[in-house]
């Protein structure tokens, strides 16, 4: 019987053969990590090699084992090889797009190691640093952890750091050098980060939302002294329209009595039926029916109008809370 001749497989076909040999779960896990174009290429190749015989499968496996033995440890910079493979497989444009998302960043490795430190250790690490450096580090942490860290910083430092988080912009070379030194002490990294994520009011608000109420009440007025605009931006991000759903019935009723019907109609056009029911349930049946009729008669409205109406109601709620008329939020930290 004549032996089946060796087949010249392409690189994708070799990968397809290996994919056909692993279990379905393992193959699915691999495919989930590929780009759409890669999945199409590999899927097409899997159909093409579906009829290969045992000798051809062994041929691919033998080649794989030989190459694996030659590289029992990847003790070299893999980037040039990976870039070449990606470019050949996807073309230069798609390869660049994929590589930009999968290439490990030096700074990410160092900052990731901060997740292994306790909040008290991170606070001790940055308490004597420039507030800008502390801000950059904090925006790289989970907001709940960052909140714990900021609470353990010196009181005088807290509002400055929060203000800088909300207004972070391009980082100067000197600041990057300082950040490198901090990360070197924390993670043993001697390489400066090429870039760092920027913060903003949303990030600052997320940290405050995870902090204790007493911390918020102490820090936010001090941030306002630094910049009223920044404090206002943080407050707007801290409390969004959906948070009103957590108001108790009494507070909700008080709030709604201060809102004009036209404003409420527009605001409720942007929420689902369950949320509408929460608002209207705190009104008299007659008033609630009137709002529903007006919403139906109004028809489609611009999103900008809806958001502006919701912003107006949030402003009323914040003012009522400052006056002590209603309570926003909840939890033990609201009591002293």
C-alpha cells in the first residue's frame, strides 16, 4: 500500500489541525480570544483540513513538538516575532490594531502590583508625595480601594488629591520621573511608564461614592474652596438621576412637590416603566394620571431635553438635601 504523501500545510492550516485535536471547550476558549478576521481564517482552514489522514496529523504534531522542544522557555523579546506573525496573518493595519490592545505595557505591570498592597500600605507610600503623583496612582486603582486610600491620607492632602483627580491632564516628564520612583519602591520596577490613564470628575466621584459619608462631607467643601467648578462637576457625577429611585416615599413626595409638571414629564420620558412607577407612586392617583396623559400626548422628545429636565430635578434634590429637608443616599454613615 502506497504511503500517503506528505502535505504542505500553511501556518493557518497547521493551527487548524491542532484546533481540531483539542476538546471543544478548549477550542472555544481559544476562539474567544481571537479577532473576527482571525476566527474566519481559522474556521475556513478547519474545513479545509477536516479530511486529513492520520499520517498528516502526525506530521503536524511532530513539527509542533520539535518547535516546542526548541523553545522550552521563551527567553527572548517576543515582540518582533509576534509582530511579524500578526502582520502576515492580518495585514499591517489590522495587526497594528490588535497589537495595540494586546502588547503589555511596562507601567501596567507595575501598577497592577499595587493591587496586592493593602490600602494602608499604598497610603503610606504616597502620603509624602506630590498630590499630582498620588492622584495618578489613585485613578489606576479600583474606586473602592482608592476611597480607602484617600481616607488614610492626611486630612489636608485629601481635597487637593481629589481635585487633581477630577482635573488630571497630560503628565509632565518630571511627574513621570516621580511616578517611576514611587512605582519602583512599590513594585521593583525601574522603567518609567510611557503613558498613564487620565482621571476626571467621574473617577473622582466614583472614589467619593465609595468613601464614608463623613469623608465626603469633610472633603467636598474643601474641594469647592479650591475650585467651585470642579466640586460641582464631581457632585453631578456622584449623584445621577437613577439614584433618586432610592429615596424613601416621604423624601420622594417632598421632592416631587418642588418639581414643575412639565419638567417631570420630560424627565420621566427618559426612564423605564418601573422607574416611572416609583416616581408616580408617590403622587396622588389624579396627579399621576395627569402626568401619564401628558407624557403620551407629548410624543417623542429630544434626548437633550430629557437630560436637562433630569438635571433640573437633581439640582432641586441636592438643594433640598443641603437644607436638610430630604436625605440622599443611605447607610450608617448618615448618622452621628
